[in-house]
C-alpha cells in the first residue's frame, strides 16, 4: 500500500512515519510537509526495512506527487495545542490547512482511505467530508477521524487505577462521542464492569475526567514544547494498521476500531445512531473490512448505564456545535 503522511515533519508526523516505515503492510511511504520533509525522509530512509520512502515539499507539485495513487492518507498537519488552548482554539488555523489538504485529496487521491488527526477532530472531519462531497468523491466508509488515543488512555488509566490488577493489554474500553473534553465518553461500565462498580462516585468521576482531559496532562508537562505526539502517533498507527490489515483480508476483531465518522444511512447501524443521538457525525465502535467501515455497532448505545447516558447527553450537545462549525466553514454560512 502507498501511505501518505501530510504533516510528516511535525511532532506527531515524525513518530507516525517511523512506525509506518516498520509496517509490513506499507510498500511506499510518502512524506509531505511544508517544511523539513526531505530531512525527515532522509533520516527514516536509513532504516533497514523494504518500505520505499519519498519526501515532498509544496514546490514542484509535491502535494500531487505525494498523494497520487495513495491508498491511505494520514493528516496530522496543523499547529499543536499550547498550554491554555483547547482543541477548539486550534480551529481557526487548522480548518484552513485541513480544507486545502482535503481539496488535494479530492483531486489526486479520491479513492484513498483518509484518517484525520488534525484537531479539533470534531470539526475537521466534517470539513474534509464537505470538501469531498462538493467534489462528488465522498465515500463515508473511507473517512475516519482518529479517536483511538481516547481508547488507549481509557485502557491505560483504568489499569493504572487498579494498580496493575487489570492489564491494559487485555482491556477494551469503548469510548464514544467526540474527541475533545466533555465530548469524550468512556464506557467503563461495558469495558470493565466489575472494577467500575467497585469505584465510588469520586473515583469514577476522576477517572472519566482523566480520559476526557488526558491531553492537558501532556500539554502541561511539556510546558509549551508541544502536546501529545508520541502516544498520538501510536494511536493513529494502531487505526492505520487495522485498516491496512483489513485491506489485506486479515480481519481479526480483537479490539474495537472506534473512529469519528459520518453516519451515512448506507452503512448498517448508522441510521439507528443518527436517530438516537441526533447528530450526523460521532465516534462509535465500527467493524472494518476491506473497503473501510463495514458497519457501526450502534447497539452499544442501548447498553450504557445511567451515568454514562448523562455524560453522553452533554457530549452530544457540544458535538452538535463543533460539527456545525466545521460544516459551515465549507458551506460558508457563519455558525
Ligand atoms: P503536532 O504536535 O500536532 O504534530 P506540529 O506543529 O509539531 O504539531 O506538526 C504539525 C506539522 O504540520 C508541522 O510539521 C507543520 O509544518 C505541518 N503543516 C502545517 N501546515 C501544513 C500544510 N498546509 N500541509 C502540510 N503540513 C503542514
């Protein structure tokens, strides 16, 4: 598979590109960035795997070269979160970057699977969708907002809280909703019912809060030097690898492959979620197949406990605003 990383020289882009260079599913890795792509490419290209690496800057049709024949496009391009900034504060800058990259995808890689990492994902995924719709190349099965880091954090944090009694590798906590603050809803009642029941309200709330605001922990610890990059690259690679495995017919479903997606009626499970939640985009567990998203497990919405129902209500409320912001950025009607 040809895999293109747009924003490859960045904090997320570099470790993500490193992981892709190690993947047996990648044949060609195309690294695109507005700065330093050749440097990152030269470095990664010394690694002794058979993946062919090419580097591209905007000059000399670099973006077109990077995207042509791509099977998978990962987009971490943008500016990172600084202390005190929320993901939504990033909107003004990243929205334009993502729109322009989506336009190039529509022209040069209209059939590629697109994974959006640039924040705020709740808004940037609708931006990409609207651009692809306008260009009449939108395939809802192939556009995914990467929310995997929320699942990774949910597994890690409950494991840490259990002081090692629960192994994070064996956990599979579903996380639904969106990818920013209170829009993130971890479902510990499903992912780890026994341990979850043993927590008091205060412990439970602290655990949920840690998943929702896990990114802040990293932003603060890095003191202005960036946001979550290594764990984000790991999480983005997990989803990319899952898609690549499925494209190769290897469809084991060991973990929930949740992602933030457009609820298109043609995808089984989508109409139920849309009707129940009243949004066009949401993160839910999905079944991934050779063509991308095969179906959505919206039955999970009937299994959540009362407290999580309340969290989901708050999440959906905010999500509606975030989605509308992205859609109107392209449609030109001010939100
Ligand atoms: P993060 O920590 O989120 O990865 P960085 O700022 O470290 O944030 O990385 C973002 C990367 O995106 C930078 O390397 C930047 O040059 C790149 N970038 C910014 N605008 C564009 C664009 N229009 N196309 C491709 N890459 C871009």
